[in-house]
């Protein structure tokens, strides 16, 4: 399969939707073990960035380059992606257990992992209920389990705290810590500036499709965000 | 943290996706119920319109059967990706290696099974109402329906994927499906007429089979490309 994922890089990536420029000449290299917070106002290009990294969107210009022991093509990179999008990516007629069992089967992951992940996201008691009856927070937790079930090496979390209560947020931060320790690349797109800064090894800020700040270290997200947006304010 | 995996075969992935769709359909009954109701209404209309003689009924019945099949196929295929698109579930499936091809065959077989079920009921219904003994001359009509239904589903499943991102897909699918399937519908109706007249329907069967092969090949090729646009390209610029 080409060995463990070492890095994913956007090289001057631009993405248009019709005439609208969603992301403009964005260059960003993510390496194994990094947890990167992506901040920015609505319409900044954050989800487009996730789509490009997940390879479900192709850049209009520039390229996405992934390296393991060798360079990976887009289908090889895609197979290593776990993605929690602003859509749940779940099928509401299925039960939580059926949804995870389906994804596990399609990836070829042992069914014991379904039990493990249901437990991990605290959904065991509700596992046999239809997803359509779940609360927003429960769906979000199941979406996390769905994304992490295949042990992805590039984890994209788009607004992962949406709908989560305080206890579930703690579970999420713990999961991210585990992913970091396991050497995964984790991208967390968030508006939650109160997220613990020590969780992130790096934070970037997007504004109007442009990368306007890129900082390493445990700087508070709100301070970085405010400073970055102040710099680009007209 | 690494977990051992056994890469599933294409057949295993198809089976998992097919099981999922059948399970959901058994729970909701949406597609089968609407298709059966539609078929019953259509047959009733023909009953009230009335065939003047039994011979006319016998000769008109294959046309009714194929017309109903075509309309039911539209009902079935337009719903192909509705459930997966609702919360973006199709995007999660497209991340899985090999799942795009598996999804095509699973959806094709799923649509075909539903259509075949409704066609079976139609066969009994039309046969009973118009006193047509479909099986008096062998099983040619049933075989033509099976093969023709497969072709309809191959075209319809591909179109459903191609048009999945369009707002008016329920309108556009039949507009594109019917012209594309004209050769298939003609061949199917001709094979059925030949069969009930006790004539050889082999040439028409071969035509249907060739159509099926062509559109399964094309569909498999187009399907992945189509879904990439529909499921992956979320189109927002957050």
C-alpha cells in the first residue's frame, strides 16, 4: 500500500465554483503527527480545503501531493482519509450499528471494531435505533466513529464539535490526542475558539479563500484568529 | 492503533450494499408500494378503456406490459440515490476503495430485483385480467422481461448517478431514459408478441442482450465519474 502516510501538501491550489474563487493559491504542507486547526469566517474556503485534501474535489489549478514511502495517487490518498463533514454522511434509515457494520465490511475491518467504536463514542445503548431518531449530537458522535473506523491516516474533522455536549467534547479531544500520538495527520476545521490550544500543533487561518496565517505552537486560537483577521481587514 | 484488514472482494462489497438497500426497502416499502400501486392503476385504466376482442387484448397485452415496465423502471431508478444523498452518505462510500464500482452493481441489481418483482405481479395481473396465457408458448415473455428489465435498470442507474446533483432529476431521468431505451422497448415488445404468437423470438432476445451488455459496460465506466461530481463536489465554498 506504499507505507505510512508521511505528508500531504497543497501546492498553490486554487478551486473555482463557476466564477467564484473558493480557494486561491493555497500552499500548505501537513506532516504525520500534526494536528492542525483551520480557522476562518463563513465562506473562507475551509470546507473546500477539506474537499481538496479528501480528493473528492479536484483543484482547478495547482496540485495535491501525498507522500508515503513513495508518492501516492489520489485514489491511494483517498483510501487513507477519514472525514467528518458538515453533513453527517450517515444513512438515516439504518441503525447506528448497521451503519458502522456496513462501513466496516466495505473497508474489510473486523466487526469487533464496530462494537469498540460504538462504545468509544458512547452509543452502545442506542446502537439499534434508526439514525433518523438520533439527536444532532448523537449523529455527530456516530459520524466520528464512522470516519475513524477504518483507522485513517488523514483525518478531516469539519466542525466536529457541532451539537456535542461538554462530555462528548472531552471524548473528541481525547480521540484527537490519540490520533496525534498515533502519528496521524489531523485537520480540525472549527469555529470553536475555546478548543484547548495544546491540542493543536499548528493553526492556520483562511479568509476569502486565502491562507492569511500559519502558526505553530500552543498560541490561543482566539488570539491567533483575531490577529490574523485584523491584518487582512480592509 | 493499526487494525488488521481483509480487503473485501467486489462481490462482497456488492452484497453488503445490496443487503443494506434491501433492508431499508423492506422497512419503508416506499418504492415497491408506489410501483405496485402505479401498475394496478395502469392496468385498471386499460380494463376500463376495454379491448374489443380477446384477440385484441392478447395482442395489446405485451405493449401494456412493456409500457408499465418502462414507467415502473423510472419510479424505481429515480429513487436510486435519494437516500444516500440526503445526508451526504454517498461521499463516505466514495472514500472506500472499490466502493464506486460495487455501488454501481449493487444499485443495478437492487433496481433490477425491485423491477422484476413488480413485473412478476404485472405479468399475473395482465394475464389474469386479459386472459393471456403467457406461458403457453414457453417462458420467452418472462425471459424477455428479465433481460429487458436489466437493460432498463442499467441505463436508469447510470442516468440516476449522472443526474444525481440536478434539481429537476425526477423530470429529466424519464426524458432521457425513454429515448435511450426505445430500441430495448421495441425489442422487448416484439419478443413478447412473437412468443405469444408461437413464433421465434431469438433475434429480439439477442438484441436485448446486446443492449444490456452495452449499457452495463458504459454504465460501469460512467458511474464513478458521475458520482464524483454528485457526491464529492459539495459545491459550497465554506
